[in-house]
């Protein structure tokens, strides 16, 4: 299909959807005047049928050429919108009837709701002599026809005993749906008829002109109703009524022929429409939602607004509310059908069983949960070990068996190894990796999915990492390593503020800090010399001090690499959009960046990992300043990182690639990831929002200009809420394909909150 013809078909789709909307909005209670072009609704549905057949023939010839790809895409397109539409319509109807029942007189049926929902979701509303309305959503009937045309097409295209399968489907659906099958098939024939693709532009112009004249005459003489009346006189009123939406089938064949001639002519003309392609594509993406949602929303908002039909503002306000609602609903339903496609494909695809099970130590966090999901979806049998019964991973459907951590976890792993045999061992925390590296000789049956001790030491010690980074040409912020409080005082006079405090080897400091009654802080921030000296004096009794590093402006930029034998097997990068705390910390909202962006920096990151002789996964973390284009190295994380859920959702399956390369010794099946994918850590993101709102309120009390505080608070709140509607935004924990970890997290958070003393006192 040429680009210009594809754009034209999108224009036809938009116009047809609007014609159906005009047809159903031509209500005297809504508009005292007759709505122009309202009487093209049925013709628009026939155009949709022909267009659908043509598009299905095209996509099966180009990309959806297997039953798995075909059905995962078709079912995702249908159910991503049909499910919410079927469940939302009766709710809107009940509220609308309570507000103004006049709009629903003869327009909706709501008895036997369970039957209407069941037949709507199985697309059996119109089989044989049934004609069960999906509440007030009259246009839903065409989906119940189109679904079975998809099924007949798949049976004919993908099965060996095609005629037996087609006959079985025909017996299931009955003659009524089959009567309009030639209309849908006309689109398929047009696509596959080779002779029609060799039509010259002059002939195409005549076909377009003739089809336009033919439709004008067809509409002027009301051929549809004339043909229906003729058929009623021949078969009787009762049989004519039983045909329901197929009672116009004779004239629909003629109309389908007109549409086919028009499409054939426009395909030959190939009008230059590329300039309007972005606008057309954007509007065309909402046509299915417009078609399926408009009628229940029209009735609902008309009853809600309850205006004067003699004034145009009632109609205008109602339709504006309808289209605004359609856009909002479509954003979280139809525009998310790629998630449905992956989910349905996972259900339909036979899951290959991998030869080696995997054990994940540390399934309490979104990192461990992401590893479980990624491995499980690739057919790996996964066992998990958690620190508490509130661990996220314990509820994942991809976990074969979960268990709580023993005091001697190495002995626990030995017992598990005797039970399941050889396995790949994943560890999340650096302390666990260090512990397991020291116990490698006791775990001979495990294939470690992390680097051994010597390599880990090179990335854990930031002084060694920074030295290798400078050799690789990377910029490292000025850093001081005070060995005494006197050296710290000298550094305090030399640095440029603000500064960040970090431990060169944080894991080595954990037991020392614990003995001194102190807690490890990953990064501390000091705005001036007195604050710096006050922070450093806390550690004077230890005789050990954190590094002092100048703060670098910009946003967080992470580059992630899987290394093996000195080669980068897979690369991925993201940008931190939000962090908690806001001045720098854990990523709470991040986005996958295109691989072409920061390509030179990625080469330097790989060079750094080669210099460190790294093996396995690693994150090279930078602070990138867009104003100067400078990237400052922060650290190298030699483990799976906090934003791993983003990588997995974008298609960068690092756990699976790590399993393939390090556990099985196979070449990884690397595929390009989806740039632009976004991911949110809702717990930390909500804490960030509350912190910023509170800080804005505090600023309002002090020196903020009038109105500035309110604007800032609304900006943060609206950005937080609008992210829920972003079509490419996912979540660290929530996943439709694996919903139980979210409920476990919510339940555990609520119970933990209620166990706090202040809440127990309130309960008393």
C-alpha cells in the first residue's frame, strides 16, 4: 500500500466515523434543527466494512502472517476498547436515566444486564436470529459482525482444512451475519486483485468520478430504504425484522461495489497527501474510539447538561464533552493496545521451557520483580528468595516457588540446589553479591549472573573507577578524599558549592557505621563550608571520611551494557525525568532514549567497562547538562539497577540476555528496544509530589511572588495526573499481565502504616 493511499484511507476513516456520530446525534431533544449530513450513517458503516477487509488483507500480506501475530493484534484491538465500552455503557446509562430519562426512551435497553455483557464480550449479540443491544450502544452491532469476519478470514488463511473450519464458523454465527460477509470480502478482493492494481491514473480518475456520481444518485433516490421495502414485501414483515441490521443487504452489495470502485480509482490516482500525514494519522488513531463510544456518551452528556435544544450551544457543549471524553478514554484504552497485544501474545504463544531454572535472591523490590517477570515470560522456571512476606515478587504469576530468607542463605541455596539441580543465580544487592562471591566454592551447581569479586571491587571502589574513567576520556567532577578533619577543612575552602558526599567503598563502610550507631547515606548534599564541616565531623570518631565531590548540574543519564569477553552484547540508555529526593537520588520517572542519542558517550562507557575488565550487566551513571553538553561520571553500578523495569518494558530484556549469555553460553536474541517508553515508581513519585507541594507552600509563606506558589503546585499536580494518561507510560510494579504484586504492595503498605504507634493510638 502506497503512503498516499494509506493517508487517504485514514481520511476516509475519519469522515466515516464523523458521519456515524452525526447520524446518532440527530436528536430533537438535543438539537431543534436537523443536523446536516445526518443521513449517511448506514453508508459509513458499509465503508468501514470494505475498508476493514482491505486493511486486513494488507496487514496479513505484510506483517501479521501467522495465526499468533494475527490473533494477538486483532484481539488486542477489539478488547482494548470493547471491554471498557461494554462495562462503561450500562453505568453511563443508569446515571443518565436518573438525570433525564427522556433521552433514553426507546434508545436503550437495560434488562438482563449480565446477558448483554456476556454476549457483547463474546461478540454473539447478532448470531442467528438474536439481536441483543449492548445497552444504549447501538453501533456495537457492527463489531459483532466484524469479529466473525476476522475469524472466517483467519480460518481460510491459516488452517489446513479451511473449508471445514469456515463451515463450522458459519454454522455458529448463522445466516444473518453471513449476508453482509460479501461486503467485507469486497475489500479483501480489491487488495488481492492484481489487475485492479495496474489501473492507469486516467482510468482511476474516471472511476472516482463515476463512484461519486453513483453514490450521489444512490443517496438521492434513497435506494437503501427502497431496497429494504422491496425485500419486506417479498419475505414478510417478521422475517424482515429478524434480519435486523442485515435487512439492507441487497442494496449494501451495490453500495460496496461503489466503494470498491472509488478505492480502486483513488489508489491509481495516488493523491499527494504526505504533507497532512501527521495530522491525519493523529486523528485517525481515535476513529475506532469515536465509533464505539460516541452514542452512550452523547446520551449521557445530553442528560447531564440538560440544555435548550433550540439553541446551538446545547449541541456544541454536548459534543465537545463527548469528544473530550473519547480522547481521554482512548488514551488509556485503545492507545494502550500494544500492552494488550503483548499480554495476549503471551497467553497464546506456546512458552518454550528453558533448560536451566533461575534463582533470584532479593525479590522484595521492583528490581527483583522485573527479573522474575522477564525470565518467566521467556519460559525460565524461576525460584525467589525474599527477606519478608511483603516482598513484591512473592505474588508474581511467573514465580514457580517463593521462600523467605534463612539466617544462613548460602546453606539455604545449597539445599535448594540439591532439590532443583543446576541453576542460574541472580542477586540484587551489592552486599549479597559480595557474600556470594566469597561463597562461590560452596555453590558449585550455580552459574553466577554477576561478576566475581575482583571485578566487583574495581567498580565498588570509586577511586579506581574514576581513575579508569579519566584514562577513557570521561569527565569526572573534582573530588577530594580527606583522611583527617584538617584535610577536610582545607578541602572545604577549595571546593565549589554545592557539594555531594559519597563513600568510596560504601559496602565496606556499612559495618563500621553500624558499630558507631550511624546509618549509611548514599549521597549527602552540602550547600556551604559550615554545612560540609558539620557533616564531616559526624565521622571524626571513625577516622574515616566520605569523598567530597563538586555537584554537577543537569539530569540523570544512565547507560546500561551487558558485557561478555570484552564485548558489549547489548546497550540501553535512559534519562531520569524525576528523582527522589528531587536534588538527586532514586529515579522515580524515566524515559528510554534512542540509541543514536549520546552515541559517542556510549562508546566511552563501553571503553570504561573494558578498562575495568567487566563481565555481566552494568550501569554507567552520568549527570548530563543539556546547556553545556557535558556528561559527568557519577558511578558505575555493577549489578541490576533500580530502573530495570523501564528497560524490560521497552524491550531491553537484560535478565533474559544475561541468562542466555552467562548461564547458557548462547548468542543473545537482541532486538531493538522501544525508545520513548516511560516508567514510574509510584511510591517514590508520590512522595516526591507531596514534598514539592509542601515546599511550594513553604515558599509561599516566605519569599515567593504572589501567585507563584499556586502555579507551581498546580503544575506539579497536573503533571503527576497527566502522566497516567500518557500512552507510553508504564509502572515499576503494576502490570496488567501480572497484577497481584501491586495488590500485595498496597496491602503491605496499608498494614505497615496502621501498625505505626500513632495510628494504633488513634484507633483506641
